[in-house]
């Protein structure tokens, strides 16, 4: 459960958390940008040096392997992705990246990911790390913490406003302590999960499985898909759905009076299968439980769907509410 103090910190101050369950990769070599450009849905090339981009790695048939976040620096591409997809991502890199042009390394154990979010996040991070933070979404700044380099990215998509920081693993504890002394309040993963749901942001293993197209999980709405960059792995299917039709399923919200007995939960509309409820949390502002559901495209907003335990819900559009402090969902 998320306590009011955590919500208050995120809404009016700064919240800090060590982000667990992430795998991290580093790509180097003269052809690293071109090679990754041919694998991800986002436009890594156009974003330019010093960028922070959100995209996805797909199968050849256009299904999502994993969402990814990419920091582009002068000498490397640094990737964060769900840890549950680490082996699949590495397998794609192993067979797709030519070593003479691009070398990848798994950096999960020697690095750490720290999030600083909320309206006072910039001030707290600047005080803790002693440097100017990026003010524009999708940009990366190099900060120094003692003898360690910190990469701080103003996030572009995750249902939050603030910064994702990449640091050496040995420097993470001290940076967390400095952020706390600068006024950032430590929060739990439950708060990030609540914000993810309220932003309508899909998660691998919940709303995303091995049969999910990017458009079915709102990835194009969240800025993860470029329709102008040219070819990439799975691009033919994604382009065909975009230009010639639509996905048969979509991600929607479901408002409920209580939580279902279990998740995921199949949903019906009338006597027909409607889809599945995949995530849910308490929505403080709305006074109800907010769910995410993968539904048939023809299940309209305002329709009633029902879980196996008899729980009814009302279908609504996403997001539930904007990120605290502004910023992109």
C-alpha cells in the first residue's frame, strides 16, 4: 500500500528510490547508433547525442520483446530494460550486432539506477551531485559525485516527472544518502507502480506479453514508435497496422469499487469475452480502484465489463491523470 506521505512527497517535494528489477547494457563501437537504429522502434539517430529516448525491441513479427530506455552519450549507448527480458535482449544483440561495428556489454552488476521525481527533484539532485541538471525532457547531463560520473536524464515517459540517474554501483548508497539530506524523501516501489497505472503505462509481464504489438500497449501514444525512421526489426508489421488498419486490442482503463480476487482476471462484456484486467491500484483523486486492461478494440468507453468474481468495472480512456508536477506521461 502507498501511504499519504509518499504521495505528498511526490506531489509537492522530491521522492527518491533505487530502481530495482532493471537490466543495463552498454553499446560501444563506431557503428553503435546505426546498429541500434536497426533494432529499436524509436529514432536513436534523430534524438542525437545527449538524448534519452524511449523505445522497444521487437521480434521479427513485430511483437514486443521489451520496452527500453536509451541514454546516448558521446562514446556509448546506455540501455535500461526490465530484468525479466535480459536474456532475450542479450540473445538479440548476440546474433544482430556485428562485433567490428558494435560491441555490447551487460553492465547490470556494476551500475545502479536511481530515480528522483517530483517538483523539487531538480534542486535535490543538483545539491546532491553538485552540477546543473537537464531541464528539458529527453536530455542527459553529466554530473560528478566524488570521483564518480553520474548520468542524469530528464525522463520522457514513465508516468513521472523528474530524473533517472545511472551511477556506478559503488556510489549508489552515498548518492541516496546525499539526496535524502537534500530533502528527497525515500519512497517504495509501490508508489512507482501506482503512478505507472495512473499514467496508463504498460509493463512487461502484465499488459505486455510475447503476443503484444506496440499499438496494443499504447507505445506509439507514449512516443516509443517512429513511423519515419525507416527499417528496424519488426517494422513491417508495425507499419502495416499503423497505415492500413488498426490493432484488434487496445489498452484501456477500468474503474472499480474494489480489487478483483486475482490478477490477471478475464473480463466479459455482456456474454462475450472482452479481454483481461492486468493491473490495479487505488486512485486517491477518483475515490475508486483504477485498473489497466487489454480489451478488444470494439469494447467502447463507458461500457461495463465483469470479472469472474462478479466485480463490475467501467471502461474509460487513459491516462487516469497527468504526472505530478507535469511532464510527459
